[in-house]
C-alpha cells in the first residue's frame, strides 16, 4: 500500500511543549499509523524538532515569521513538487497564508486548522489569506461550534469545515499536583483555578464578580494562572472580587496542569470566541471538574450536570450559584471530576483524533 505523502507545517517557539502537545501527538500518531509518510516543516530552534525526530519523523525548517514571505512560499512549493506531496496540513495562520499560496497550481490537497470561533469575515481581506483562502480544500476545526461558525463564512462547499477533536494522552497527566504551600492558602479551602492567557474575552471580570457574590465567610481560594501579579489591571480585578486576600495571581506557569490538579474546581468564564479549551481538558484529565460558559466549544467539553456545569456567558450570578453548589457538595464535585476524566479518556483521546484526520485525508484523495 502506498503511503499518503503529508507535509505538515507548524510553529512553536516556547520551551514549554504543553500547548502544542496534542497537535504534535496527532502528527506523530499519523506517522505511526503506517498509512502516512510524514514530513514536518517548522521554525528553526523549535522544541518540536527533537520531539518529532526522536519518533523518526523528518523535519525541515523555515522561519515562518511573516504572513506572506516569498522565500517561505518558494520553499514550501519546492517541497510539494520535489516530494510529490499529496496532503498539505497547515496548523496556524502563517502556515496557512504561505502554504495555501504555495500550493496554487499543484495537485496537493490543502487542509487548514481552525482553533476558535469568530474573527473571520467575507468583508475582511485578511480572511482570504487564511480561512477563506480559495486554495483550501478542507478546514479541520477543533469543535462543532467552530465548524458551524465557519460554515457561515466560507464560500461554496459548506462541508469544507469539519470537526476533529484534539487528542489528549493520560500519560501526560501523571505528575503530582503542584505544591502551593508558598501561597499560604487557608486550611482546607475550596480552591478554584482559572488557567488562561487572560485577554478580556477570557472573562476574568465575570469570575471576580461571581466571587464577590459568594458569601463573605466562604473558605475559598482562587488561583489565577496566567495573571501577571505586577499588572495594575489584574490587581484592580482582584479588588473587584471583594475578597482580595483570597485571590492569587500566579503569573505564567509551565506547570499549569499541575496547578489545576491541586484545585477542587476549574473555571473558564469566556465571554466570546472560544475553541476547545486545552486547560479544561488538562484539569479534567486530573479528575478536576469544570464550570464553563456556553461559548465556542466549551459546551462540548462539559456535560452540564454530569461532568460539570455550563453557564450563560457573562452571567456572574449563575456562575456564583454553580460554584456554591459544588462548594456545598464536595462529593458531587468529586463525582463530576471522575466522570469528566472518563469522558476525556473516551472522547478526547489521541487515537480518535488520528483516525478522524485519516478519514479526512482519504476522503480528499478519493
């Protein structure tokens, strides 16, 4: 059987591999399927190079640092033609704009990756460099909500966007919960974690308003991973909670999953433009349940009333009520956590992601 000739283009420049691990594992899984001949193009110095090469995957490099680069387009096109590439899989916007352009006039089928809702418009010229690029054959979305949002904007074939859930491997989540002793948390407190790059749409203000609505004497601590403690805006948010001594800005942490593992409950109160949040899947993998807002793919992560709660975006009172329900019923909280972990194992594993991606590849090549 002839293997599918794949060129995957990705980019990663952080020392922490966690953010890119599900994507990298999908590529590695395709390699080990025995059905795909994988070549990866990524940026020089990326930690992905050693990660892929130790699995026997060939890696090439390019800066991949400009939306449209003549040298990058030329390099990708040369690889497509010289390696007889059949599938070009593009994992970020720079890869998409350069890769899809390079594929013009070639036989390669072109697939883009889409990780969140919003920020695409038929009236925005920049959208035609990525998700509305006319050379795209398929767009693999991380959630049904992302797929359905994109369907409103793509021209022609409305089946161009498809869903493939990113896979998580439980062996990644075997470390001990983070040691939080330096924070001097209150004894036996109920710990909430919010793990996010805290842009305004991540809803920190909603969580702080919800904390303000909770009883004054509640024994609760809030762990904000990604919140810069030196930021004036973050400190204003903490004061907004009404319980500033119980809210802890931890800054950037490479052990974010382990911080979530040390909490009782994780919160994701995003107000708009969400995908399929990795932080929730990481916490769930440690048996920690989540309360999420119903935006993007959040509601696909959490089964309301079974593995956590799904609340209305921006509704601080509903969020506070959900927190209080689990605060007052620790057994239910732990039950949700066990169910959430099993759901990740069953529905968001690496194998299903590889199999679904293979189906997309084979469908295009029929």
